[in-house]
C-alpha cells in the first residue's frame, strides 16, 4: 500500500482492507498521533463536498500534517482554463500526498498517473469513492465484531448509487448474503448481479422493505427524484423506501442502520434515537478510517 | 488502354488487400490505419456487392505490410475483415483480424462525464467481452458497447 494511490476499492485486496481497518481502530483508540508533522497534504476539491472535505482535513490535522488546497473549483486555476494534468503536475511538486475530489469520472485515475506523489480519490463523479467504502466496512466490523457471513440489506437507489456498488464489491471477500430493495427503475445493475453469481454469493431482490428481520446491516440510500423519468412513478414509490422506527421492532438485536449521508427523508427522524441507528457514528468513523488510509499510504505505520 | 486502367485498380504487385470491410466502416478503417497520411499508392472501393454483408468495402495499399497489432485495431469496426498479403501479384498469405485484449487510443468512451472526453488523454479500454463487444474504460470504469462505439 505504501506510496500507492487509492483510486478504486478494487485497488485493495482483502488483506489491504483488513490492514486499514486495524489501523483505523488504532487511531480511534488514540486519535492524536502527529506522524505527519513534517508533511504537506494537498486537499483539492474541484467540487464542493463539505462532509468529505472536513472529514479528510480533520484526519490530516489529527495526524499533524499541514494542509494546502481549495474547497471548490472557482477558487482554483481551473477557472483560468488550466487542465487537470497541469494542476496535478504542479501540486505534486509541492505536497507529499494529494486528496482529490472531482466531478468528472476517471479524473482520479488520470491524476494518479500524472502525479509524482500518491493520490487518494475522494470521489470522482458517479464513479468511485473508496474511502467511503472503507469507513462503511469499519463501521460494519465495529458494530458486528466481524465482516464475515453477514446479511446485508441495501435499500434505495441501487442503480446509480456508487456507495452500494463499491460496498458490494468489497464485502464480496467476506461471504455475505445480500437483499436488494429497490424500485424497478433503480434495481441493482446486471453487471453487479453477474459478479455475485460468478463468486457464488447469494442475493435476493425485492420491491418492498419487509423481511428485514434477518438483517445484520440495513444500508439505506437516497431515492433521488431526478432519476425518475416519470414523476408520477416517483410519487408512487418514494414512501415505500422510507425507514420508520416501528419497522425496527422485530429486527435482530445486533442490527445497525447505516447511511452514507446526507439523508433527505428516507430515514424518519424518529429512528435517530433508536440504538440501532448508526449513521452519525458512521460519519465519525470516517475520520479514523481516513487517518488509517493516509498512514498506510505514507508508510508511517 | 481501358484494360490497363482496370488493372491498376484491381491488382497490386506488392502490398496488402483488406477485404470484407462493412461498407459503413470504410472511412473508420482508413482513419484507424492512418491511410490518409501515408505516401503509398492506395485504392479503395466502397459499396461493392458482397454475399456476406450486402455491401462491403475493400482497400488496397501498395508496398505496405501491417504488423499484427496494428491491423487488429480495425477489428472493432471490421471484425470480419480479411487480409490478403500480395507479393508479385500473388496472394502469399491470408489473415483474419482478432479483437485485442486492450484498445489504446482509437475509440471514444461513450460516457460524456468521463475525463477522457474533456482533456487530451489517450483513451484506454480493457476488452471484457469480445463477442458482444464490451469495452471497459481504464479511467471512468464504464462499459462502452458496440452500439455506443465511436472512433476518435
């Protein structure tokens, strides 16, 4: 992992993933470890993403690094017409590590090929967001004590949601059983179902929420209105995929509800006080996970 | 006189004849192989009758012999193309084209949000399915299929 960019979750093997989770646990136990005191990290956000940026910058600061960069493209030289290649060539002469968020898909892979220093992908359009996947895995492991043999229910936009796709790929190392709950327009794409079939991983598809009593993890995502070609269809299905507190009554004791956030209305506010709601702690886990990723790539641990 | 004229179009002394090109793909093949930029004598026929395709195209390039990697690039647009290698007016070898495992620099990624469509980047695809044709972009990881395929 040392000096290697992290662009896609498939860049990491099962062992790599477990190593990051181990490091994350260490940082959670002891969050202030200034291992990067003499290092400069570039935080290049070509599109705004407050949550991801603050999480990364908190991780960098807790590691003692100095942070340079910008939080949206209008304050970068992109507005003057500079290419991504030139920006990366320049910044990689200044910093020891680049964290990049960019609206175009494939931009992170390209940046890693142009950069002299490792690049961490903090989201490239609808393509990949591997640090989200790793923090999801950390949250799952932390709440379940293991990643092996779990029943995972994924709800919402399973067609366009990159977080569910990457999580599915990563969990495929750990013998899971999947339940996909989505409207027809947003069902899990064929390529991912084929991938699961090839690996012999069982999955079930359903159009309605029910049957969550066997679940260990309930992974909620947003059903976005703009994804529907027919607005009437959206109105018809939108409430089908909303989690309410009462629905958690007969679920397993160890069940935890995860959501990459921001939520809109897919998790009712009455769920927040339920001990099974875990999405805010999940966000906190992001800081420790990102500290682990940075430390592994910089070869500090 | 008339006979000589026809001879010039139909036969070459040394070189390569590329046959069974789908009529619609003729100019793509010319571009991919860079035949519009070479000094060699080149003739081509478009919309010729073909039992296999209905209409086909054919290209004859004098004194040019293609490397296998080079000619395989046309497999995306002319998968059934046949090469006849000519020496002294005789066909000395016949060759098929095969789809390579990786396609570099000739096809466009169909994803409008792919970085390769907004910066000067050499495109790269992994061929995931050679029969149905599925090209996975090295950058955005999206699949470009035969229907969506466009040459650069």
